C-alpha cells in the first residue's frame, strides 16, 4: 500500500511536552485505521531553529528518532549529545528524552513509536 504525501494528516503542536515553539507533525500512517502493528506514531517532525520538545519519558513503548535534516541537541535520559543527519536516538523502558533544533536550518526527524 502506498500513500501520497498530500494525503497525510498534518498538525502543529505548540510547546510540545513543555518545549519551546512549534513542532510540525506530518503523520505518514494512522495507527487507528491504517496500521495493524502496535505502533502509536509514524511521522515526520519539523522544528524551526531554537524550537524544542521538552523532556518526557516513554513507559511501555519505544520511540525512534532518525535525523533527516538539520542538527539536534538531545537529552538522552540525562546524557546530552548533538545529532546530525543519519544519526538516530532510541528511547524506551521508562527512560526519557528531549530534543532541540540547533543551527541555521530546520530540524527534520522521522519519529516512530512502538508499544510493547
């Protein structure tokens, strides 16, 4: 099955998880009626420079971020790192993370959240 990007649901979340600015979310697939796996999110997230997603934990699920474009400063359960395109972050098992768009261009990430 394929889906055109024009058919994807888009939304904006302000101050997501206590972060700054706006996170644009393009949902590739909807867990409720398009996917059969235990997936809660499959989307592209876009953050303008300086915008962020606040620190939050993942209980009973794992989230994968794949950096597609831009630069990210992440808090990986208390460890800070800078991630570049092609880098990934995996958070789950009660651990937490936060992400901030740094640099001059927007940060784009693939985000997949799977439940267990």
